[in-house]
C-alpha cells in the first residue's frame, strides 16, 4: 500500500465509494476485512477512501465480473491488476484446487447438523474459485451427494433444508459481489406449489449470477400468480422453474401453464428437475421449455447474454 503521507488528498465515505464503484457496502467491508483489498483511513464518522483506493476497487470489480476470485487478486497492486485486465486473461490455473474441494468434510458437517461449518467451508472455497467453477466443481457435486444421501436415508429433510439455507446465503453473496451498476437481463427463480425442494434451483440461480445475469430468487412453493407478478414487476426476460418430486400431480404442470400464460409475451419459461424430465410431453404441452441438465441451462443463459 502507498504510505499515508503520499496518499492523494481526495477522501470519500463508504456510501459514495459504493455508488462510484458499483460495489455494495457489505461487499466492500468483506473485501477489506477478509482480503485486505484496500486500507481506508478513518475519522470519527467512519471509513474514508482516497482516489487510489477508488481506482483499485474499480479494477477489482471488473476482474471479479470476468470470473476472477477476489481472494486471488485482492492483494495485487494496481499495475498488476491493470495488466491482467488489459491482457484479457482468464482466471489463472489453480493447481491442486481439487484437493481444496473437501466434499467429505462438507458432508460430515451436514451429518452433524453443523450449519456454521458448512457455511465456513463453502465460503473458503468461494474465495479461491471463480464463480462458475464454484457452481460446477463444488455446488453441483455437493448437491448430488446430498440428494443421494437423502435417497439412501443418510440425510433427513431437515438436513436438506439446512443445506438449502447455506446455499441461499452463498447465492446472496455471489449476487452482491457481482451486482451491476446498470440493469441486466433478469431471471426469476421459483418452484411451483407443493414443490419444496430448492437445492437445484439455488444452484441454477448461482450459475446465472456467475454469468452476469440478474437474479430474482423467490424460492420454493410459490403460487403461479406470485411468480407471474414478480416477472412482470421486475421486467425479467425468463423464468426458471424446478420440479423434482416424481409424485408431483397435474397441479404442478397446471402451474407451469399458468405461468406461461400469465407472463408477458417473449418471456421464456424454463423447467428443469427430475419430475420435469420424467414428463417432457406435459412440460411441452404446458408451453414450458424443458432443460434436461445444467449444460442445457448454461446454453439458455448464453442466449440471454450470460458470460461464460
């Protein structure tokens, strides 16, 4: 860091910096506290940032939006950050990163109902992996193992809900870190009435956020009318619905049809999950677009302008 005596005289409070950089206040604090990205001075009213801090934060934001993990670049100097940005380099190869993905430790924490440990382990991985890597290399394998454990009786519904809560928190952090200064193509995420499993839905929303798309996450067990209203009021370009229960009755398909009929013209309604895959004809008759896997989902995101 530049010595205090050599720092520029311009001083900005945190709210002004958040507005100028497009980085939410809680994200700014996290970048300082966890990673030492900048070291603002303080007065009796709080943090004060100078022009050097401001420029570095702008560079960090742009690189994070390109997929670089903040934990890997926070301590680089402005010249290095500028060169990385100008070169258009993708996140550096993370040798040994597979060793850091401790699924066994995560699953053991779920066994113990230790939500704090799950949050902590996921948070550490999110600090060293790019957002898309986090989804494909951590979240999705983790969800598959949790789903398998639930089917085999290892995990209870309560433990599944605990994992959902942790992923919702991780999703919120991801959205805040990549929050845009300008509006983006938005997607609404929900499950129809009676469908309370949202693990896959949360992962789908995280993948959208990783690609720079706007996320309106409504969660599980939503009436079709509420999904339609949220889509209209937010101006979303697409809706993503998850149907996982194989015993889902006609009402779930009816809800898909109600969403398709109720959203504005041109809004795509994507439907995924085990129940949707088992009933592709019903999804098609309801007017939804079936997504058979996350590769298909990512392809749909690219069509909406997602950056992958």
